[in-house]
């Protein structure tokens, strides 16, 4: 069985008009519009609402954990000093 089909029909391809050709003559503008279309613009972290809230949540959890950890150390030190007296 053949994998490929050869298209042997002679169809005339339409030639673009002079206006369409002139539109694409400026390569710099064409390249800029291509890059805008293909590449997503990168938004800074402070402007990306979801990422900013995620980082804020991680910072809050880290702060609460460290606060609780230091609080437990202070309680255990206080208990050790009371027992030694």
C-alpha cells in the first residue's frame, strides 16, 4: 500500500495582488508581527496575579512555620531553666 499520494492536477495558484505584496515587503515589521504572534509576552512576577498570590502564600506559610518553630524553642528553653532552678 502506498504511503504517499502524488498530486498531479494542474491547478493555477492565485497570484497575490500588488497591495498584498507591498504589505509584506517591510521585513522588520513582518518579523515583529511574527514574533508577537508566536511568542507569548512575558509578564513580570509582580504583575502576574496568580504567581504573586502563590509566592505570597508560600511566604506566609514559611513565616508561620518559622514563628511556631521559634516559639517552641523558647518554651522548651524556659522549661529547662525552670527545672534547673
